[in-house]
C-alpha cells in the first residue's frame, strides 16, 4: 500500500501541470485572437480607433462621418451652379438631414426651437441653420417670403430635418387677421405703418403662431432670432446653447441675451458668418466707466453707440399663456415673467456687414428719402440715415459713406478699443461655419434637393395666393379671437411691446474721469 501513494501523487502533479500549460496557452491566444479580429475590422472599415478619430490632426466634428458615395457623385458630377454657392464638398460631411447624428432624439433635453421671419437666400440661411444645429437647436419655424419663399430656396429648406417652412399665403394672413393681438393695446402703436413697423407687427404675429407650433412639437424653449444673428453661448460649461439653457433654474421664465454688434474691417465682405471676428460689446457686459469713457470714440460720428438695436434678444420657456412682446421679448398673459440677463452669453448681430446691405434694405421699403418721411418707416436713427444715403447718393458716394460709418479701418483705434474691452474678438462661430462649408454640408444639402427642384421648376404652387401683408386686420370689423389655450377676456390691457432700442447715450450722464 505504501508503494502506491507516490504513483498517485505523480499522476495528479502531471495532470495539474498539463491543465496549467493549456490554460496559459489559452490566455495567450485569446488576446492575440481578439487583437487580430479588431485589426481585421478596422482594416475593412468596420471600426474607428477613437484616439485617431479625435486626434488634433483629424478634422471631423462630433457627429461627422464620410459622405455617402451617391451624394459625393451628385456633387462631383453636378453641372448646376447651386452646388458651388457655398463651397465645394470635401470627403467629409456632417450627417445633416435624415442621417443627423447629433442625438436630437426624443430624449434630448431641453428641446430648443428658433423662429424667424425671413426673405434671405440660401447663402445666409443655410449657415444660420446649421450653426444653430451645432449649438443644440433641434427645430426651426421659418416664416418665409420674398427670395426665401421662391422654389429654388424654399424646397432646399424643406429637405432639412427639423425645419418647418411656413409661407405667407392668403390663408395664413386670414388666420393672423383673427388674432386677439389686434384687439389689444400692447402692439397697437405699431399697427398700419410701413417698413420696419410693418415687419415688427408681422414678426409678432408669426411668433404667436410659432408658440402654438412649439407646444405641439413638445419644445421646452423658444427663441426669436433674425437670420443675421447667431447665438454665442459663452459662459456655458461647453460651447452649447442646449447646455446653457439646461443650467437655467426652473423658476426662470425668460433668458435675455445682450447683443454684440459686428464691426467689419473690410468693405468687400461676402460671407459675414465666416469672415467677421470683431464685435462691439453690449453696454450690459461693460463697466459703466469704460462704456461712457470711450463712448465718442466707439460711436465714430454715428447717432448711437450701436448702429441699430442694443436691447438684445430673449429665449422663453414654453408654458401656458405665453405670448410675444415684440421681436425682442416674450411675455405672459397671466403673470410677469421671471427673467434673467446672461452675463457672458450674447447674440452676435451682423449689422450691415456687406456693402450691398445698403441697397437691399432700401429696396424693401417704399418710403421717400426725406428726414421726415423716414421717421414713419424706421425706428432707429442709423437705419434712417442709411436709407437716405442709399436712395440719393451715387455708388461712389455710398461706398465712401459705408467706409466712414461702418467699416473699422483705423487699426490704431481698433487696437485701443480692443484693449479697453469695448471691442472683442470672437472666433468660434467663424470657425464652425468655415468648417461646415469646407466639409460640404451646405453644398450637399443643395445637391440632395436638386431632384425635388427639377420636379417643381415650372410650378409656383408654393407661393400661390400670396397677398400684401399690409391688408392684415384692415377689414374694418375686428376679428380678434382668443386662442383656446388662453381663455382670457379680450379687453385685457398690457404695457407696450418692447421695440428695438438703442444703447444708453451720453445725454444727462456725468462721468468723473
């Protein structure tokens, strides 16, 4: 019996050694097999190395991926000038409409929409839309007319996910003629006046309709923004409007964005969003002594510190009884909104950034170029002066006036005001729009819509029934009706709508130097 024990012990030891060696072999082969499999997937294009994807030398934004072959071929082989409008396509593109990958799904919070009234073309509207998509805006309500309502523009806009195009048809005007706004006092001082006043009323009526559409779409915030304005979400933990509004306390109803005004440095700017980087800061973002102490130099002989408005724009939380309060603010029929003014974020207003803006604004208004008549048409003094110059001066005289009043050509003054903090450099929007253009986003959108455009080339159905907006509310008999969600007496009286206002001036101000 004693001789059997060593044999059993030896056998057990051999089995254990064999098992251990096999286990070591398996543990060695397993990672090698996985590594080989991963290499095969990556070599065949099925896997992206994250360290490579987000390296400084890799030029994709989050959400970018390679353009599909069909779109590449469409852009490459297209003979239309449309695809050249905003730059040629490169090998990469944002997943811009149906393949959008920024996570704008039902679980994204907060849901933000922007509404606008525009007559701009694609060269302005496409960068405006996609910049704000990058900022986290998921839905756009575009009330279009003029060039923006033409088939070659509107049909492209309709192909973009999250964009709702509303045409100024007879049906729309009849519907707005029944708005309760016509029986209220807060907007009445702007009724039945031409040009800017008419636009102000139109914007307010469109904003009222946009609130209803935003509620139906489940939006959390709504912003009214013109297509020459970009949100600059400075101060947020990331450069994101969504992040900025996410951090707003729940008891806040309205967020005010002070506006900065573009300060162009050339008279030949073609694409302001991707060419302009210098802006004049708002009074609300400057120490009083700096603002008033440099007021005259910053004004440069113009009527006010800003060429146009200086009271910013606002975002409103979607809730019961919300209403517009003019193009710059929101209000509520049942309470005074709790509002906060942001200390860093701003609206970048690209004011007269192109020389052609002088004549394009002139052509949209039929007033006489006299000091008295322009007061009926424009709320702000600089707009009045610009209209008179554009209506009476020669091309050469207009260019000289534009250089003196709008273009910042004095580098010494620019440097001084930059050091003082009156002027500031903001590059992020420029870089984003440039990258969107270089990666072929805009040209790809146009190319994808060309099939639709060809089928409606000879059709004007999209603008059928368009009438003059001055007829709204001119039927003599009041048709104001409360929206069902409001249920408030029609004879309610409210303070006047907030118009575009100039920044504070030097009148009555004494600054100790």
